[in-house]
C-alpha cells in the first residue's frame, strides 16, 4: 500500500488538492488516483494561491465599482463559496468539540464528528467572520488584497505542519473522508514552504514603507504553536477539523497584526 502511495506524481497530487480543497469542478477534467488524496496537504498552499487570489481580486477590483464594505463582504463570500465552507465547518466543529467536550478526549472527538452545529460553533463563526470583516474594512484596499494573497497560502503552510507534528487522532475507518493524510517528505516539505512563502514576496513593499513585516510572520507562528500545544495536550493527535480551524485562526492573526501595526 505504501509503495503505491509514493508512485503518484506531483502533478496528480496537486490536482487532487485543487479538487479536495475547492468546489471548482477540476474533477471533470481529470480524476487523480485515490492515493493522491493522501498527499493533498503537500499542495494545500497551492490551493491557497487560487482561493486567496480570487478573494484578493474580488476585494481589490470590487472596491472600484461598489462601496468598500460591500466589496469586503463579497470577497469573504467568494472564498467561502469556492471552498464550499470546508474550513469554516472545521472551525465550528473545533469550537463545538473543545468548548463542549471539556477534557474528555473521546467526547471531543465525538462532538467534532457530529454534523450538527452547537452554540460554540455558531459563536465561533460569528466572531471569526466579524473580525475578518473588520480587519479588511480598516486596512487600505491595496494592503488588504496583498495580505490576503500572501496570508492564505502562508497560513495553510503552517496549518499543514500538524500532519508532521502529531499522528491522526482517529483510525482511518473513523475519519470523515475515510482517509488519512500521509507524512510530508523532505522534498515535499521544501515544496510546501515554497508554495507558502512565495506569494508573500510582494509584501516587501510594506517593509520598505516602515511596517514591521517580521511580525506578520512571527505572530502567526506563535498562534500556530499555542494551538498545537492545546490540540496535542487534549487529543494527542489531529483531525481534519483541527487543520481547518487552525488555518483560519492563524490566517486571522495575520490580519489582526496588520491592523494593529
């Protein structure tokens, strides 16, 4: 089985990531083998190039033809639509589980797997979307657009580290997708870093303008680390919901830091 996993090519794995992390019908063009879906985390930031790029473009060009607040709301809605609310679902499940499960590992996992949304999940989505909207609203349009294009892949790169740092919390049969991500190889890790960091290059102009862009890199890493500690201490493993929730919270920390700066 392991041998067949590693015989899939990088472009098949990348195509699988675009299918898995977006609702755009790439599968109509080509359907990669099942083994490729085990490697989608290696190309999660690549999907962020697409989702972040479309979100940034919607905000930037939308602000030219409509009120700024409406362009912000539309940009957020565009990414939710493109990703089929995959990460927002993970955020709600994460807060439902950790909010209602106490320190009981199995109860947390059971709540997170439940398709129904609870009080903590609703409140987390309201809080997240409100903060996201306010961050984009108070940032200059050009700055916000560049940050979105950079932060989406970067946060996905950081969130993908959970797969390396801990085992899967359930068995493969218990997984929602009936599949467990594989560990990232050294080559895959380099590729993951390239995908996550390259879109941030345009942000160098912020540094030239006097903004402490190193904080835009450091603070999300700090947020990721403390969330990792919480997940490890409580579950001793990750789930897909943990990855999605961590991505959104790490990404939001980039925008909050930018607003404060």
